[in-house]
């Protein structure tokens, strides 16, 4: 069984259902980013959208298994839940994931720049936006 299939199987059925529901309710920014990154269009990397992270209670907006990179596209609600977002990010980073976080407005107004930043983050040559300072 391919590694990606094993990864999906480790997510609970409840989380998979939540992810399916979120895919049907994507924001316009998520839709634009998905159109630009699906089918290995972005650096030949495979991205999944609304991915239920195994062994957690989290569904992330986009995930690239090969780079262990999570891409989050934050709407206005995230301004009111910064503490929860930080806790979530800490848990995911402690589990070995790297996180790039962008706003809906940034994705909608400057998609090309966002795609470059995602490629840079995936190559691990550049620090990620929103990455915790571990020094």
C-alpha cells in the first residue's frame, strides 16, 4: 500500500467526514490556491486539500506529504481565534510538520507571490511565515 494511503487511513472516520464537508465549503481563496496547486502543478508536488492530520483532531487547508508542509489560508475569523491557532500550530510543529500561513486577501491579491513562498517553504531553504522561533 502506498505511503499516502496509509497516512489517510490513520485519520479517524469522523475527521475524514469533517474534511469532506470542508471541501464542499471552501473559500474563494482556497479555491484559487487549489486550482494552482492541484495535480502536481506546483513544483510537481502533490497537495491534498482539507486534509485530516493523522493522530490529531485537526483538518488543515492544504498538505504536501513529501515536504511535510501544511499550508493554511486564514479568513477573517482567525483574527478572533489567534490563541487557538497558535496552540494548533504548536501541536502540529511538535509533530514534525512545517506550516506556512497566508491570509485570504494575500492569496486573492497576490497568488503568484504566495506560490513562490510555498515552493520556497517546501524546499526548506527559507524560513516559513508564522514559524515559531525555536532559538
